């Protein structure tokens, strides 16, 4: 076994929403790790469960959602078993999360300065005046001009970009060990985006902060991330270091994301559109979630993709992991993969599953 | 804000003017004419062909301007113009002259009638409103925070009970139990009927209660306040619950949790502050009710308040009284609507008057 220092490990995490239409498997068996001092980029189409995964880490998923299974280990401590009184000391302090939609993530009836100050009041026990002063410093640090005056603004008086910086200031306030940034630069223009990324990188270097960077922007991933996790329909489908993901993506979905045929030195800025739609996450079958949209499945004439759920397993000897039947065998169905790595999967099967080849 | 208020005041004036027209039209829409009640009474006491019925009616018609063209009598009622040499001058309702009562207290001014009742109604309505808010808001919040819990179901059931319960039935049950049976059993009981007692009475634990003391008034207030509050509590706890549930789904509540705030603060600071904003409307729109009173509750408890005054006026065909009460309610309603809008700007920084 490799000996790496993981600040965060997610094991078989399942977070479901129990709605009138059925169980929405928003997060359905996610395995991930974030190495200390590194940045993990998380990419995937809208609705694939990126946000819910990391909200689950902080135990912020509310009704009708619930973590039904799995384990989250932060600094060797299992977060899902922690009493709420200890959990509040981790949130905003050791692990901070910056949410999408900055304007609606700020409370409309409080001044933004006070909202940032609240972090210092909560975790450092500063009085309001001291806390506001620290908040103003934080706001200046994330590049808000005239921070003292802007601290007096209400969220609706700010642009999306300004509000996003307030969120970032709030997230960085306690210099957390782990920062989860959920599309933090989407609302910003390019120069400010660059400033924010620089700021994060500087903090990462200076205090050894680890970062989870959720984004749609593969350019940002290439720039920021050390490792990359690709998510599809509530599951991680590929995980590897940033060089490998651009050089040799294995899973057909990842290849699609990167534009089918990756061209060396050319990095696509936006997710390429892949034919078909994101699957319905209500009571999904025990099969590859990507099967209906997968060209490789058709090309190789694979039937197993719709009968058994592929598992996230290594390909080759590296830390490269893929969830795809192109690379793993399935002895119980007498299946041998076209690009077999010699690694076998023991998956959940559809009731109708029959041995593929005799 | 200045120009906004000017515009709103102009709107308000137009609405009140329209309201006076409707109110005055009501007078003339009474079946058998506005004086039918008075005539019936004359006939009852003197017989159909009794002495002077016809001439008395003619005199009353003149006294109340009912023989004038409608526009003249309306304007005299509204602003006291045009002045007519052979008739008494009127001040006009817009300038505070509510006229004299025809029936309920013949010859007495409507203003003095209202004065004698207003205190009782303000007392009952204010205590019921405050009690209801104090109980309903915490219930609503807790029901929302613990949605689908036993507490939530209990609160829901209680609210259905409160809404569905006819006030006259519930009021009478309360009187029977707490005023009648408790007294029979020699237990502590609550006096009912009227707002004060006429003569001293004995209550266990309290001894002799003298009429018109604060204690006497307080004891009389308890039952009607409870009965009336149940109704408001039912509605307002539901309202608070809905509002709170809406707020709890918002992104900023999640942000507050993500900061590491303890749940108690997330609720009491971040969520509550937002959830209470819509309650401003409820509180503002309660203002006309504070003056108008509660008709059913006042009737059941024989409470000498505005609600009962209104009903007596309607029953007796005392139109100056009824029209005055309707007018006051109309003015208070539009004013409290404006007040609600102004209050919003204080509680919600997103709202600016413009
Ligand atoms: N409150 C909820 N009730 C029901 N389903 C929900 C709820 N919240 C999220 N989901 C479902 O969970 C799935 C994952 O949502 P999530 O927000 O994690 O997606 P995402 O990958 O972050 O997408 P995006 O890129 O748009 O932010 C979605 O399909 C969504 O329908
Ligand atoms: S498992 Fe089959 S369907 Fe799924 S990505 Fe691999 S080849 Fe395509
Ligand atoms: Mg998201």
C-alpha cells in the first residue's frame, strides 16, 4: 500500500434525497481523497452531485436529503460520527466551504462586513468591533476596493463578483486546513478570477492549505489542481493526477469532457457537450450510468455495461483509477475486458444479468 | 422616500373618498329606506295609525337630511357643505363630526358612544394580539425547525382545532367551565359578563374583589382574551411556520451553518430575522381590528366593546353610528397598509420606497 498523507478521505459516501418522485441518488458511492497541501479538482456536468458530495462532508445536507452510508475521515477523525458540538468547531474553522451563487448565499438582512466578522466572533471569540476590523482586513485581502466602506453594504447592493469575494473572505478568514471552493470564480471576470486563484495558491503555499476546487472550467483545473476527480451521476468515474487526465483520459466520459481526442498542449476551456442528457438519478439501475451515452460501449459491443455496475479500480500500477468495463474483468459474468488490466471487479448486478461470454 | 410618501398619501385620499361614497350608498340601499327601523319602532309603540307617526317621520327625514338631493346630503355628511339656513350645521365626517346616534343612544353623539366603548376594545384586542404573537411565533418556529416531528403534528392539530372551533361554542364552554362549574365547586373561578363587576364578589385565593379595580378588570379580561387568542394563534402560528420553512431552505442559512455557528444561533439570528419580515403585514393589518373589536367574542362575553356597538347599530338601523364605524375602519385599513410598507423598509434592507 502507498503511504500518502490524506487530509480528507471519503469512503463509499451515499447521500440520497427522499422525494415524492423516489430516492434521488445524488451521491451514490463516492470514494475520494484529498492529499495534504494539494489541490483536488472536481469536474463533472451540472447535477452530477459535486456540491452535495462536499456538503455531505460538512454535514450540511438538510431535509429531504440524508447521508445513508459511508465514511468521511478528516485528519484521521471520522466526521460523520462526531457530535454536533465538535462539528461546529470544524466548520468554518478547519474546513471552510465557499458556495456557488454568492448573492443568495449571503444573508440579505445583514451587512456583509458583519457576516464575515461573525466567523471571527464564532471561532476566535473576538468582540464585534475587533471582528469587524479583521473582516475589513480580510475583504481588502481578497481585493475588495474601499473595503471599510464596502463592509457596510448589504448583499443586494453588491455585484456577483463582489459578493463572491465576500464569500471567499469568509472562507479564508480562519485560514482553514481545507478549503472547499464550489465554483468560486464562475461569477468573476478574468482579471479578478486570476487574482483570486493567485490568492488561493499563495495561501496554499504559505500555510499549506489543501483545496478542493469544484469547477466546470478545465483551464482552471489544469492551472490549479494536482489531482483530478471526474464525477458522473453521483459517482467518481476517474481519478488521477492532473497530467495524466489531460494526457491519457481512460473513461469514455472523461474523454468526452476533454473533447474526445485530446490534442497535446491544447486545453479546452469549457466542457465539451456530450450527446444525450444527464441520467435521472432516481433509483438508478445497477449498471454503468454513462452507458446510454457511451460510444465506446457500442463500438466494442459490450452488454455488461447495462447489466453490472463498474467499480472504481486502478488501471495499471499508478494511482490512476477508472470506473469502466473497458479496463476491468468480471469473473462472475465470465467477462474479460477489451483493454483488460488484469484487475477484476465484483460489482452489483442487475437481476437480469447473465454471463456475457462463455 | 419623500415623493413616495406624497404619492401614497394622495392615493390614500382617493381610496378614502371612494370608501365614503360606498358607505353613503349603503345608507340608501337599506330595504325600506334608512328610517324603516325607526318607523317600525314608532308603529310598534303607537300603532300603525297612531298619533303623529306620519309627521314624526317627516320631521326625522328633515333632521337627517334624507329629503335633500343625494349629492347634497352626501356632501353635508362628508364635509358639512353646503350649509343650509333652515337646518343645523354639520361639521362633516372628514373633519371628525360623526353625527348623532339615532337609535342605540338617541341624541348622544356617536363620538361619545365610541369613546365609552373604545377603551374596552383596545384592552381586549391588544392583550389578545400580544398573547397570540408571544405564543404563536415560538410555536411556528419550532414546528418549522422540527418539521414532521410530534411537536409539529401537535401544533398543526392545535391550529386546526383553533381555526375550526366556532367562537360562540368555545366561548360558552369556557364560561360554563371556568365561570360556572368552577364557582359551583367552590374553586378558583373567573367572572364573566361585562368588563367590570357591578358589586364586590369573592374568589377563592384572592378574597373579595372590588368592582372596577385592576384585579377586577384583569379577571374579566382572561376568558375573552383566551378565546380570541386561540383564533389568532391558530392562524399566526401557521403563518410563522410557513415563513420559517421557506427561510430554512435558503442558501444563506446553509452559509451560516458552514461558518460553524451553533444551530441555535443559525435559527434565532439568521433564519428568524428573515422569517419575521412577512409578519410585519400581519401586525400592521391587525391595527384596524384593535379599534374595530371582535364581534363574536364580545357578544359571547357580553363585552362592552366596539364590535358589539357595531352589531347593535346594525340591528337597530342606527346608520350614523354604523357609517361612522365603517368610515373609521376604512381609514385605519388604508393607513395601516401604508404603515406596513414603511415598516418594511426598516426590517428589510432590500426594500426601498420609490
Ligand atoms: N434538496 C434537494 N432535493 C432533491 N434533489 C436534490 C436536492 N438537492 C440536490 N438534489 C439533486 O442532487 C443532484 C446533485 O446536485 P448537486 O447540486 O450536487 O450538483 P452539482 O454537481 O453541484 O451541479 P452544478 O454543477 O449545477 O452545481 C442533482 O441532480 C439534484 O437534482
Ligand atoms: S462501462 Fe461501458 S458504458 Fe460505461 S463508460 Fe465504460 S464502456 Fe462506456
Ligand atoms: Mg454545484
